[in-house]
C-alpha cells in the first residue's frame, strides 16, 4: 500500500508540473504575440532613438565645426529626449574620428559629423585610408555651408581680385598664400589658381589661426578663410576682402563680389558640414535623422545663432546630399591630381 501511495503522489506532482509548464508556455506565446501585434521590440526602428547617440566630430573642440555640431546635438537631444553626445576625436586630418564611425555598428547610434575636408578632400590626398569615404558611410543630410573670403592685408596694394591675378600672372610664384597642406584654405587657393591660370607660393601652417596672424601682420600676401573668422578683421579695417567664394554675395558683406563675378564663372566652394551614418543603417532611421535635423535647425533662435556668424542653413534630403557629396569628391579629386598634392 505504501508503494502504491508513493507512485500516486509522484504522478500527481508530475501532472501539476506539466500543467504549470503548459501555462507558462501559453503566457510566453501571448506575450510574443502582443509584442508583434500591439508593440515593437525595444531596439526596433519605430522607437529610434531609445538610448544615447554619439556624434563624432573628427576635429578639435572650439572651432566652427564644433559650434554647429553642438547646436544640432542640443536640439536633437531635446527633440528625441535622449542625450546626443558630441565627441571630439581629432587627428590625422579627420581620419581618426572617421575611422571610429566607419567601424561602429550600423544602427544609427554613432554618427559622423563630416565635412568637405573629411569626405571629399582627404580621400584623394592619402594613398591609403582605413575606410572608403564613399562606400562606408551613408550621407544623411547637409546641414550648413559657410562661405570663404579671399583677403589681403590692409596695407596691400591690391584693391580687387583682378589686380591680384594680374600681378600673379606677371610675377609667377612671387605672391604668397597661407594654409595647411590639404586644408580648406590651401585647396581653395589651388582651385582659384587652376581657374585663373596663375601660380602662387603656398606657405604651410599647422592651423589657420597661425596663418591669419601672419596675414594680419603683412607677412603673407593673401589667404582664404571662412567668413566667421575673417569678417571681424575686415570690419576692423585690418584686412581687405577681395572676393567671396559662394555662388551669391553674402548678406553680411553685400558689397564684396563673388569670385565668379570677378571673372571666373562657375567658381564656387563653400565649406559644408553634414551628418553621415554607417553603411547598412536602416533607410528609415537615415530619413528620420535628416527630417529631425531639419526641424531642429528651423528653430528661429538656432537659425539666428548660426546665420549671424555667416552660416547658411541647408538641411538637404539624404538623396540630394548623396549626389552632392559625390560631385564634390569628383571636383576635388581633379584639383588634387592637377596640383599633384600628396600626403603620407
């Protein structure tokens, strides 16, 4: 009798365990069903972003690039209710920061704050890069552009771009210009020299601030630099601005002609900044970032903050930005090859 009782007890326990297991399985199935019918997994595109985002700026803090990045990050953080953390990873002409993004997961949580230099110039200056600027990144949106000014010291005899070009043609290599090798001021002058058929002597600097000091002191004959850097010196009478690099005259300097107006039709080279995601990032996430960036930069106060120092708000679509970055890459590739500029 005792053995029969033991057997019945064991069977009863096993029966209850099986019943419990069936109830747990049914509950699990119900939860999964509700997740697909009424909601979405935590990491699904519909909930992006649901955690902090890294925005890698491949240049040092404090410059014009950093200013735009932090203005955008603050606005996106408010809109998304998630921190957008700006990380300055400068070095090697932007290669270090760009590589970090290229090697990250394609989930939209690590973005590159790219520029004309990182995406269209650097890839043609170096024989080898640890990434492919065209293949490994997805253009999201061009954010802003800023014109450059061609300036000479206030003591310079040149009153116009035409006068400077005429002298350079009759005195090849006699006039100097400043800018680091491969940096924007250098590349812009190479573009002008190719349009005008002149030769000037480039003086390399580690940064545009050092070159600007020598221009102000009259130790350089000319220099291109962005309007936010040059304009205060122009207004103070320390520099004379001969031309602006954009398609149209700049509202902050309406009396200064464009390079194109000065005799070189088709010349245009604004410095542009934009966002890039990693190849493989969902198109839905890319479009959301682009649309939300446009919303952020449409804010009147943010627009004023940027336009007051010379920026033009762009906020293009991913498709338009992709076409533009490809055209820019092809343009600067021709300039670099023609000037035989190489970096190790």
